[in-house]
């Protein structure tokens, strides 16, 4: 049953007609429980509320692939505006970006030009930027860009996915760059040529990577909704006397709200990943596919509006 609903929602996530209808309809039918709104301005009151509740934020302007240079430049401009708004409204928020949305598939010059614009604006306002990790075919290019930019910009993080065989070596290679790393299990469909097929191995590898990056002395964001990962991290930092300002937990907006609140109450840093933008439909459907239990609040959303 779970496999069927997963395939069903993944199929829906690529449906252009529904995507068009969703854009007209707005985030009303439940998507507002996991998406911050259609524009950054819509998201501002929510970010203020999350900050007020002790949660830090990283915003992500939804939309991955761009088809033209102009579109990639528009995405960079949107990012600049969100950085300016974060500074103006004194929000405690970082920014997450996807390199494909800034032109990675078009040209190296374009993506570097856009990243330089974003990072210098972010540096001026003291905002940290994290480069999300996309599918494995873009991992090498993403890490090379990260390394090149990290030498110039302190305020830059990226992501390592524990399902990839290469990740252990990547964490070693990044050591000398004093990386700010978000560690995740990995969200894309990957072949067994590059990724562990067995979920238990992905989980074990995430624990190994958390330990390695923390013991290397680098700031670590453990991005998982999994109790086992949170518990592992808490035990590890206690065992090694790692201070609380050297790591944080990250979770998606709308997921495991109680756990987020409990961790804040216990004095841990928790950052919420808050996506916003007109292209919310695909993101919403992929989250439903990932966790069919989310269907309940989506249906409730339709009938309660
Ligand atoms: C802040 C953040 C940023 C991310 N950035 C990236 C990125 O840049 N690139 C990338 O590839 N992936 C990214 N991911 C996605 C990540 O790779 C995983 O696909 C995703 O987080 C699912 O794995 P998990 O560790 O949360 O839990 P899973 O392995 O999916 O689940 C483990 C267990 O956790 C519990 N659980 C999980 N989700 C929920 C829930 N919603 N409610 C209640 N219990 C739950 C259940 O008990 C479940 O059995 C990001 C995730 C987060 C949280």
C-alpha cells in the first residue's frame, strides 16, 4: 500500500496540469502546513513566529531546474532579495540554494557569477548560505564549487548525503576547508553503483559521518527526523564533551513539530528548513510520497478552508 501511494504521489508531482491548477489555487489545500507561502513576504510573519518560539530558520526558494541564463539570474535576484529582507526584518534565518537553479547545468561561469553575487550580499549582512546537495551526477561539481568559494567566503555551508559510497572520503577531503556541513541521508533515487541499497547501511553511515565531522572539530548540522539520529548525536556530544554551539539539528518545516519544540526546551539549537515560492506543488507531492502519513493533514487542510 505504501509503495503504491509513494508511486502515485511521485507521479502526481510531475503532473503539469495539476501543477498549473495548484499555482492558481494557492497553497490552501494543506501545503501551507509544510510550505512558507508563495513569496518571501508571505513567509516573513511565519519566520518571525518560528524565531519567537526559539527555532532558527533556513529558507529555500522552491524550483530546481532552470532552462535559460535569464531564469538563473532571476533566481539569483530572488535570493538577494530574501537576504536583504532577512537583514531588514532582523530574522534569524539562513538561506539554502540549489546550484541547478542558479545555472549549474548551463555553465560553470554562470553559476559562479550568481553564487559570488549571493555570497557577497550575504557576507555584508552576516547571513550564512548553504548549498543543498542534489542528485549524485551533480555531487562532484557541487563540492568543487563549494571548495572554490569556501576559500573566499566563510559564510558558506554544504550538504553530504550518507547514502553515497563516496561521502566518507568527501568528508575527509573537506577537512582542511573547515566546512560547515549539513549531514543528511539523501533524498534522490540513486543506483546501487553509487549509493547503499540497504537503508540500515545508510543510517550507519550517517552516524559515522556525524562522528567524523564533529570530531574533526567542524560545525555540524544533523538534518534528520529520525529519533535514532538525534539520540545518537546527543549521546556522542555528551561522551566527547562537544559544546552545544558546535552543532545543531535541522528538520523540515511542519515535520516532527513536537520533537523540534522538545529539543529547543532542552537547550539544543534547532533550525527549520522552510521552503517558499510558487513552485511549491512538486515539493508538496514529494513530501506526501516520502511519508504517506502526511496525507492526513493535507486532506484536513482541504476541508477546513
Ligand atoms: C533540513 C533538511 C535539509 C535537507 N537537505 C537535503 C539536501 O540538501 N539533499 C538531499 O538529498 N536531502 C536533503 N534532505 C532530505 C534527507 O536526505 C532525507 O531524505 C529526509 O530527511 C528523510 O530522512 P530522515 O533521516 O529524516 O528519516 P527517514 O530515514 O525517512 O525516517 C526514519 C524514521 O524517522 C521517523 N520520521 C521520519 N520522518 C518523519 C515525520 N515526518 N514525522 C514523524 N516521524 C518521522 C520515522 O520513525 C522513520 O521511520 C534534507 C532533510 C532535512 C531535514
